[in-house]
C-alpha cells in the first residue's frame, strides 16, 4: 500500500511556510543592496511589475505542478511529461548549491544576534565589524555550522512539526518587527556628524526612479537583477515551491494562496528596503549606497545602536528571526546527507574570505567575486533561468497552460489572471528568461 503523503494543516499553514521560504534572507539581505545599486526607485518599480506578472507565472506553475503530481521536485516534472524529467534533477541541484552559502550568510546573522545577546550590539555598529568578522578564520565557520544544524533540525522534523510549526511563529514576529524598524528608520536624523542627512531623504531615494548617469547596459542590468531577485524572493526555479505544492491539500484554494504569497513577499521586500536604505543613506551617505552584500550587516546594527537599550533587545530578536525564517530543502535521510555535504562546501565559502581568498571576474559584474559570489552566480544566473525556461516550455507548449488553470480552479475558484498567465508562460516569460541567461554571460555588454 502506498504511504499516504502528509500535507499542510490548511491554506494558512501552507502560505506561512511557503512565504517563510520566500521571505527571509532573500528579501532582507539581498533585496535592499540590489535596490540600492539599481537606483532605488527604478529597481523597485521594475521589481513590482515583474512580481505581478513574471513572478506570479512561475509561482503558480510550480505550486500547481506540485499539487497535481503529489511529487517532490525530483520526480514531479517527469510525471507531468517524461521528456522533461531532467528538470527534476536540475531542480534538485539548485538548492544543493544554494544551501551552503545561504548557511554562511545565516551564520553572519547568528554572529550579530549573539553580539546583541551578550551586550555588544554597539560594537557591531562599527564600520569595520563586518569585514573583520567574515575575514576571520574560525568564527564564521562556527556560526555557519550552528545555523546549518538548526536548519537541518527544522527540516528533519517534517512538514507539520518542523516547517509549518516554525513558520506560524516566526513569520508573524518577523513581519511585525520589520514594520516597526521600517517606521523607526524613517525617523532617523544623522545630525551634524552625518551632515544632517535624514531617513526621509533616504526613503525618497528609495522610491524615486532615477536613470541619471545610466546607460542602456546599466538599465538592462537593473532589470536582470530584479528578475534574478524574484527567484530568491518567491523561491521559484529551485524546486522548493514544487515540493511545497505537493503537500498542499486539493480542497484548499490554490489561486488565493499563491496571491497571498505574492503579496506577502512583495510587501516584505519593499519594507526591507525601507528598513535598510534610509539607514545606509544617513550613516554612510548616498555615495556608498552600492555597498554590496554586506549592506544589511552594516546598516542594521547602526539602527539598533540609535535605539539605546531597546535596540539591544530588538537586535537580538531581529537577527534571530531573519536567520531562522529561511528553511526549505527536503528531509530525513536526504537532510542528513545534504547537511554533511553542505558543511564541506559552507566551510570552503567561509575560507573564501581568508585562507582561500582570490578574486574572480564574473561575466555579469564589474566587481571581483569570491567563492560565495561564484556559487550565487552559478545558481541564480545560470541554473535557475535554465530551469525556469524548461518549466515554461513544458507548461506552455507540451502539457499546455490549461492544465495549470484547471488545477488552480478545480474547486470552482476564480482565476482572474488566467489569460495573462497563458501569454506569460508561453511567450513573455521564456523570452525574458533567455535575455537573463544571455546577459549572465555578458553578451549585452
């Protein structure tokens, strides 16, 4: 007898768990620095437009594939069409690459959380704190292993007792915390020390589109970065949403749940920018907005330092919540094997900032990259677009968009964007993905 597949307890549990995968370090760590590098408002408006069209299409496709097949990403594509079974293998490779370096970033978060716990949050606000830590030999590895162990424990406990249970607690706490810190960030006033720059001025930078000083190549890079960020923000093209969809009950409203994930993600991404970009503007100045991946770790301690004793407590909660909220691969034996393998790769990533340091010029960047940047490039700029293109071809031209529409409306739900979905999955999304893939090789400049 076939073992009955477990499922989320309800649509709320599914939305929180899926949003928990979508919302987290991908938004809080990655979104703000890409927005800052991409001219603030320009990146923001491009991202929102893509989220409502391109991102929605990929998210709906993957969740529907998972629920229809009741299979994890490894076998779901093959069940849809045997000719596309290779997509399952590719979908499994992507999180295999992402997990190690995400755990390194999670380790950075753990370090900041611990610094606030032991009362050294003010020290974490120092400009050199972040660089000094990541270039150290032992500390980053220890914190990475702690984060990896916690992540493995949550996933090992399964859908209901692990992923769903954690998401129901952490997601609301993180959301409330982000709103509160965002409001505080808007009230910042740097005073004489920081040339009287204010949080409101930083906020205006964030929401005002500007192409000043940009050429066609620069604008195209902003568009491609926004597309690439969508993969992380809504956790598509990495097998996660297909697997989550396989645990989604047939009787629950798939369209409504996907819409809620989409809205939740976009709101949190926007608020992450509100949290961090005004602070960077105040404390570092507009000339340092493109500070790169370390932007969150430079800005947030400075915000908490401004809050006094309350900032210490909020710093502890924030860094713990934003770290623990990212989960997602698979579980049981696979969790153990993946955790052990990820440990080896994660240690190499940590050492990439000291013993194994080197500079590698990536085709789509003007800045040199280290091991973390190479893994991020390989997953986000190569494998994810290929997987997403394959998914669009599978749905758009072989099993047909109607298959997904029927799955999404099997209980009589209304699918207001079904015509947009059909056009996107057949034509627009694969075309955009192809441009993204080609730009990753530096073909457009």
